[in-house]
C-alpha cells in the first residue's frame, strides 16, 4: 500500500463513525479535519471533496457489518442457523465490532432519501444485495429440504430486512430497546417457521 493509499484509508477509518452518527449533511469539513487531525488541504489532496469521503465512509461501514455477518455465518452449518445469525447480531450488536452510530444502511437511507441521490443509490443497492443474499439462503434451504417448499424466498427475505431495519429505527426514535428486541424476536419466529 502506498503512502497515499494509507492516508486515504486513514481518512476513511476516522471519518466513517462521524458520517454514520451525524449523517452527510451534519458532517462538516471541520468534523472531518478534527476526526483525522489532518488539514483541509490534506483531505482535498486525497479526495475530490466531502461527497467522495462520505461515499467511501459508507462503503467502509457497510463492509464492517457484512464482515461480521459473514464471519458468523461461516461458523454455522444449517441454513436456518445461518439465517439466525441476523437475529444474534442485531439483537446483541454490542458484542460485535459494529460501526459506531449503528446500522449504516438505515442511517444513510433515512438521510439520503431526498437529499443525496448517490448515497441513496448506495443504500438502495445494499438493501437489494442483502435481500438477495437472504433469498438465496432460503432457496438453498428449500433445495436441501431444510425449509418447506411453499415459502416465497423474496417475500420472506424482504420481510426480514424490513423487520430488522424497522426495529432498529423504532428503537432509535423511541429510545426503547425492548421494541427492537420484540421485533427481532419476530424475525427469529419467522425463520424458525420456515422449516
């Protein structure tokens, strides 16, 4: 890795939590320089602007979540147990190295919906990819006869994503963690009834 690549990676690592907590609009160039300890010139010498830093920070945060899920899934044998990783991770996210500020998909989707088309597209693509990966696991479970053939993998996958993201949003807005627990319990019930 070159010095320039290391500097870019440093900027991304240091600003990813800031963007995830404050959002795109709420993160200023001053926030970026304070988080990194670098000058504005150094930031702009490595990135074309705030947009480029924000996009890289989103990718960084999303990758962190995907690595947690992937690592946990790789240690599970059955498809049901792989799906239950979502329950474990989102119910107990404090025991995992989850990005500071919570779920980057939810945070970005809410803010970028009407304000930042490129970030909105990144969040949308992440949701579709997540839904597709769950649907693929469900189809695999049906093929292996772990799950009943009557389930619609796309519908179940979309419901799981919606429940998880909705549960996080409701808990954040209300400050009531037990609401998220109830909703994640519903995800667990949904997965347990597939077989």
